[in-house]
């Protein structure tokens, strides 16, 4: 594998450009998970995969080594990217699992995914959906613009059981939405925020901005352990005027269970 | 198969989380079918499958064992999920059969479907559609809100021949529907319910809620032995104002005949 | 083949339910073609197929036997279903042929198609579209509701050359159509019927109702030997207000030449 | 190949029906190209193809013989059909080439395409789009209805370099268009014709009518050597009110270079 | 390879028509990159590709030679076309890379792409999207029509870091847009141009016209090193009235990193 590694390494250096120094082996620091998950300006890549039929024609010995190979790639890139993994088989027709990759530099996220796809497991995974976005500071419900709601929004934290389920839902607004004035959109977003406050305790949420980067304006991401509460949360968002401006909401809605990447690889490597 | 079984078992334990104790072998009680089919808060997973061409390249001996292998998986999960099976070949282009899985915990439904897909039959089945939802208590036509209709609705039961046909039809409402007031929606649902009363005797019906969980708001499920009556029932629902709020009704409509899962596997395992 | 036959037979018995007695071999009567093609309450299944590339990898000897095998299946089910076959290769991208199956019982149609798919030819055919419907008595232009048009409609019969071409065109109406009153729809259908009278002599027509059974409201089926006349007939239907209520008209329009099923199988079995 | 030829011949006879006499070998006259390209009532079949990956696994010797085999089929049908060929690889994602087939009888066009698909090259071609139509006499801008425009339209002929590029663009009108009166549509077509006069010298054009025959109302076909002029011609048609009635214009737009069929086969047979 | 080369050469001569003289070997001049990228009347072909699974079944030795083979084709056509390459794997589901080809003659671009597809790498690449257009002189914001904006537009040049990211975004306008008067469209384009001025320094832009040539009116192409700025640029274009006239904007948005073609081939040739 050393020749492949060398080739990949040179690609990474090439892609990573000016920050290539940071690539140098185990001396570098792993990405700070808590920080990258809250910082603005972070690149997020969501990709769904379906295992190829051919994978199960490999010997079970070959499949057994798959997780180690993937973990080595994750480890190699741990100073540049963090990776979350989700099992969708049983819930989705178009995928068996999905990955969420965060990086301060989009090219670093790509470098990881190139290496991942070059593993035996990645090579036997067909990509079925890919959405990218970036994080930004709060746009509307800020301390300045909407102080009361901001206080409510930031004052409650998740208090449910460890979430076992995650949802990835793209949202695209039509031209009518974007042609509203800033004030009008603020007003709609206040109406949007109000009914969601009740669910801060049992549904976690994260937002990515994708206009121009992909065929969606937003990627909304949720974690929960309470599917009924989540259903009610989304219903509350269906019932407000903002919904009339949505030209895409879902399509796909991707539901998965939250796992370590090793669990995902191992689970999907079983089969006769 | 013992290593695979062990691996799968550990996955199940992992997925099932806190309720892992219930997983322990034949001592546990099978799910009460009548109860789970009427309870609110139940997770329902519908998935349609198409047999891969490669399946028929297996020797007929290998295919003959397929049903037993599937039944062992059904049996293993019988204390967590119930499974219904339907043959769609001949009626549908995109599937040969579909499964309906009920579980109190979505992760348990996924655990079953992961094991099912790891069997020889499951591995040779391509998933072509997957819809998930949860059951809820009646929303509109309740004793309180609409007493007369509630009485009619709950007062008549199915009295036809054992239904041989089932239909799975997703329904999605537009933003205009969800932005109606509760009173307006109640009124529309009363108008919806009235013409359907005539068919309570020959068409069974069950409803799943999917907003946020999938790209539909509802999954409607029907069983009947009278296709003409069923056609008239759906026509009666086409002719009311509520229909104007539907942005998805079908797409797909999935029609199948009702069978035991062993019958489905055996029937689709025949071929030269 | 005897084991397969036995398995299939048992499935048929199972599917056919109460009418299993009729299944018993050559003593039973073949379906009366003229009668089933005019009776209401008949189930019609249209399915389009594309030959798999792999079929032409079989030896030509194997392919030569394909038609006999298919004809045996047709013969086996001849007391329950009638089958019409059409060659679409050259006209359609998504199919090479299509079948039209009529049966008094939908499960009998399915039983035939299951057996057909288990033949070598059926196994090498991918289903690309499948639409089902039922026949009904005339709805609008009846003796009572519209006596003059009814007289015209039933007074002229096809008088052209034996039709060589057939068309299958699904039609779906929007909610606005179904929310018209019966009187309004009758008026629209009278406007619909008038311009079509001129084509009764050279275009045959048959209608199937599919609301609830499939993702269409109607399947319209035509036979003609005069493509110019057929084009003008459909243009005349494009030019009336009813057309504004169509949300699906075609998609696909399927055009084929009319053949015996043996001709279809033999023609598509040629190849190097 | 003689057995295959015999089989195909019998199919042709069967399909060609009453005109089977004309099929008899080399004594019959080839179709008059100039005449069939200007006559009304002619059947036109457009089909786009993508070469299968498997084709390039054949030995180069086998691929070398492909053109001769195709030319033999063209020759065999030359008294019934004419065939034009276009190379789309490099311009289109969904096809590598397309064929345009003209015949006085649709069944003769199908007979040719069946034989073409049975050649090694045809068998390794996947059909990706197929549109059929018939030619008609001018409908609107006739000597009677619009004498001045008719004079302009018929008074200028193509005077550019031999066209190297061809375009196939389907057009479908909505119900609003067809529900205009004849006079209104004539007026729109006059507005349509005026800006196109300037391009008669460098863009050739031909029209096929498809209502009822396929999922389009028209197939528009163009030849040019001046892509800038062609772009401007289509822009001029975008800028008139008629455009508001189009529900399909393109989808696909198919662009190809004009070649002999032998050139197309030979070019696409190259590969390692 | 000499026979293949000869065949391809003859095709090129054939396609290139009158300018065949220029094809003669290394004596001819390479295309002037700066000039062709700014000239009007230039043909641009964008095509996205996905590597076939089969490619990774080739020995790594065979894959190692892939880049040289591709570079030889690029070199052969260097007097007729220029080629840019982009890596999309990790960002896109439907492609692994895309190419942008410029030529003064569309047939020369096709000739290159035919040769490219005949290489081992090209043959193992499935084309997933293909869009073509031509460049034109500025249409609206000219010195004459909009002198102030023209001055601003042409007065600022890109001053950021070397761009690492490229975007290809098709745009199609509805009939309402094209039916505006020239003055109205000029006004909208002025409103369009104003908010984009702020991004001239960090986002490069190029426009291709496709009406009639493909299923889009424009192909917009961007290069940047600042994804946040690019997101804001596109948001600013979402917020103006012109957006209401867009019937296609993206679908797909294609995001890639900018590389030499050899880097793209080498990177995607890695895998076990």
C-alpha cells in the first residue's frame, strides 16, 4: 500500500495548498471537534452511499479488513477533518449510509473523501447524493435584531437521551423569498423560530449555507432520540407562512442512526 | 453462519440500546400483533424490492433455502418487530415485492431490515422505495371534535372476504394546507370522511405520519378484496376540495397481493 | 421443468383463492375473448419490457426455444386470462415490447405474469412500466344522460384495414376536474366526444379506470392502421377545454405494432 | 447469418403487410431521397444511442466488421427507408450517435430498426431516446392563409456551406395553445415566422408532427454550419409570445455532426 | 496504437473540414490560451464524468499509463483546442471530474473528445452531463448602453489568491424573460450587475450562450479561492427581480477543484 499512500499524500499536499505543513504526520494536532462544530466559515460535506452488489462477492476475510483500512484514512486526516457516520439501510432506498465531513478548508474535505473512496470499502460504495455547504454566524435571530428570541434560542440546551437518530434535509427557497426585504425575512424567521423553541430540549439542530455551492440554499441537520417530537417540530414549520416560499424541502429527507464509522463499515460488511 | 449471526447480534444489541435485555433469545415474548397494529407511537417502515437478475444465476438448490433463512431472521426479531409481505410483480414495474415492518422502536425495525438484507434473498433484492412513518392517535375526527362522524367511523368494521390486495399510497400536502387553521382543516377532514364511510365494510385502512421523517406527510395503507369498491373510494376522495391541497398522492401507488413472507420468497425464487 | 411447474401451480391455486377449481387443466374453458373485451369489471394489466443485454449471450438454440416456453404459459392460463402482445422496438426507448393482460380476477393476471417472468424470455425481460386498471360501464355518454351522442357513439364501427398499430396512453386529471359537478363533467365529456365521432371508423378505442389502483386515472388504448387519422384524433382532443384539466397525458405514450406473442418473442430473440 | 436473415425477412414480410411484394430483393427501386424528404404523410423515427461498455471488450477485429454488417442492413431496406446518421459523442451525455429514419410506412421503419438492432453494433447500442412523427403539408403559413409570408418562406433557400451540424429539438404546446382559435394560432405562427426569415439562408429546417404518437407535439430538425446564427435563430423564437405556450422545448436538445452511417459506426468502434 | 491513431486522424480530417491543413502535426501553433479565453465566437464544451467501477479492476500498471495516454491526445489536438480539468469527487454525486474544452470550431472540440474517450481512461469514464455553448461579445452592459457600469465592470480585476475552486452553473430563463423588451432586460441586467461588482476582486467569471444548442440558455463559470465570498455573490443574485425569471439555475451546480488534466487522471487512477 505504500505506493498508493505516497501518491495520495502528494495529492493532499497539492490540494491543501498553503497549509501543507500541517499535513506532516502524527505531530500535528487533531481537529478540535467542539470548536469546528460551532465555528462559522466551516465547510461541511454530506454524502450518501450505497454498497455495490460486488462488495459481497469479496471473501469475508477481505471485507473484515475494510474497517481498519477506513480508520487509517480517518486517522491520517484527523488534523484536518472530522467525520461522522450514519447507517441509513432500512430507512432509505437510495443509500446504506451517509457521511458528514467538516473541515476548515474544502480542499481538505475533498482530500479525505478521495482517500476514503480509494479504500476497498469506499471503492465498493456508490455515491448517491452529495451536498456541500458552509457554516455562518446567525443571520436573523441575533442579539441585535431579535433579542428576546435570541435569548430563548440560546438559553435552552438539549436535555434528552443521547440521540440515536439523525436527519439531513436540504431546503431551497424560491425567488420570491430572496426578493423580500431583510425586514420581511427577519419577520418570517421570527415566526419560524417561535414554534421551534419547544423542541430545543429534544432535537438538536445545525445549519449549513449552500447557495451557489450546490442545488440547495440550506442543509438542515438534526439529531434526536424522539421521532414523535421531531415529527411535531417539522409539522410546526410546515404550518407557518415561510413554508410557502420553499421550493425544495427534503428530496431527499435522509434518516439514519448515529454510529461510529467503524460500526457502519462493519455492519454493512456482513452478508453471505 | 455462526460468525455472521454473532456479528449481527452485536449490532442489534448496539442499535437497540437500552432495551437490549429483551433481545435475549426465545424466552422473550413475540410482539402482540393486534396491539401493535392499533397502538399510537409505532414506527412503520415500508420498503419495496426488486429481485436482482443475478439471483436466478444461483443454483435452484441455493434459492430453495432462501425462505428458511429469511424466516430465521423473522423469528429472531419476533419479540421486537412484526413483518408483513406483499407480492407486487405483475402489478408494478419498480418492484417485485414489498415489506411492511412495525416496531415500537425505529432502531429495532432497522436491525431487522439489516439482518434481512444480509440473507441471500435480501442481498439479491435491490431496494427501490423506502418510506417510514409513525402512528398517532386520531387527529381530527375525534369524539370531542366531530362526535357524529367519529361514531360512524368507529361503528362499522370490515365485513368483506379476506382481503387479497393491499395498496400503499403516500400523500403529501402543500404549504397552503398546513397554513389553514385547525378549524379549517377539521372541516376539510369532515368532508373527507363523509364519502369514505360507505367503504368501511369492504376496504380496511391504516395511516402513518411521516412529516420530517420522509419525503411525504402520510403513508396511507389499504387492504381490500374488491378493487372496484377501492377505485370508487379513491375517486370519492378525488372529488373533494382537500384534493386541491395534495402535492403528492401516490407516486408511487404500490399494489400487491397479501402473502406470508415465505410465500413471497418462494414464489420469487422460481425461475430457470 | 416439472418441479417448477408444481411450485407455480401451487402458487396459482393460492392466489386464485375461491375459484381454484377452474384451474384444473385442459377440461376448463378458455376465456371468451369477445366477451372479456367488452365486459365491465375486468382487470387489465399493461406492462412494457426491455430485453436484457444478457439474453443475446445465450446460445441461439436456447433463444429458439423461448417462444414455446412462453406459449406453454399462455396455454396454461388460457381459462383465466387473455394476453395481447406488441412490438415497440424501433418506436420506444424504454421498451422492446409490451403485453396487455385481461382477467376477471386481478390475482389471475398476476399469476400469469409471475409464470411468464419465470420463463427464460421473461427472466431476460426487464419491466420498465406497469399500469393496471379496471373496465367499467359507460359513465357519461349513456343512453339516459346523452342519448344523441350515445347513439352516434355506438352506431359506427371500425371499418378500416386490420389495425397494425396500437397505442397505450395514460391520462390523469387534476383536482380541479374531479371537483367539477357531475353535470359539468358530463358537459365536458360531450364536448370531448363530439370531435372523436369522425374517427370511429378508423381508430378503435378502449378505456380502463385506474384511480387508486395506479398513478393514473385512466389508461386509454387505441388500435389503428392510419397514423395520420390517429394524430388528428388526438389533436382534436387537445383542442377542447377538457385538456386543461389533464395533469398527465402520455408520459409515456407507448406505440407498438400488433403481433402474436410468439412473433414478439421470436423477433426479439434474433441477434448475434 | 443466413438463418437470421431468413427469420428477419419473414418478420419484415409480416410487418410490411400488403406491400410485401416490394420487399423482393435487388430488383426494387431505392427510395427517392429528395422526394421522401419533402413529401407529406412520411413517417420519421429519431433514435439516440449510447454504445455499451461491453462493445469495447470485443476484439478490434470484431468491431472492424461492424460497419459492413450495418451497411448490409441499410442496403437490404433501401427500397423502403432512408437512414441519416449523426455523431453526438462530445456534445451529449446521454448518447453517442443518433439515427433519423424516414419511411412511407411506419412498420417499414420499425423493420429496419429491428434488423439494425440485431447487428453486432446495434446490439451493443443502448437506445436512450426515441421520438416518432409524421410529416404534413404546411398548416398555417400557406399561400391562402398568409400569402406574403408564404412567398418569403418559400422564396429563399439555404446558401451556406454544407452543413456539418444537426439539431433535433422536440416541442410540446400546452392546453392553452391548442384551445386558441385557428385564427389566433395563425397570428402567432405569423409572428413566429417573421424573425426566422433572416435565417433561411444558413439554417435548414424540417418539421414532424407527433401529437398522440409520442410525448411531444412536434419534432423540429435543423441543419447548419453556423452555430452563432442558429443560436440567434432560436433566441428570436424565444422572444415571441408563442414561447409562453411551450411546455417542452428541447429536453433533450440533441446536437450532432452529420456523417455517413459507416463513418459513425467506424468512429465509435475505435477504442482500446 | 498506430492503427487507431490513423483511424482517428482520418476522422479528424473529416470533421475539421476546410481547416484540415492545420491538423498536420507539430509544425502548427498551439492555440493561444489568453486569446481563446477572451474571444467571442468560441465554442465551449463542458462535460462531467464518473469513473466506471471496472477501471479499478485493471492492474495498477495499466492505470499508471493512463495519464500519458491522455496527455498524448491533448498534445495531438493542442493546435485546435485547449482543455481544463477539475476534480469533483467528494463534492458531487454524479461525477468524479469535469472537463472544459474550448475550440474555435465545435467539430474540433468533438474530435478531441472522441479521441479522449478512446483512451483507456476515457473509455472507463461514463459521461454524466454535457453542456455546450458559445462565447459572445457583451450584450447589455456595454460602453454604449450602460457606460458607468461597463467602466466598473471592466475596471476591476481579480486580485485574490490563485483560485483553487471552480463552479459550472447552467441558467435558463423562462418565456417571460425573453418576451421583455430589450430595454427592460437591460434594466434588469444593470440591477444584476451592480451587486456583483463587489466580488470582481475575488471571483472570476465567464459566460457561454447555449440557447438552441442545449437545454439551457447560459453556462456560467466561476473560479474562486473564497467560498464564503462566492456564496454571498450568488445570494446577491438571488435577491434581485431577475431571479424570478430563472426556470433553471444550477441542476446541476458542479463544484470542482482546479488541476492539471494529468493530476486529475492520476488522482482518480488510485484504488485497490
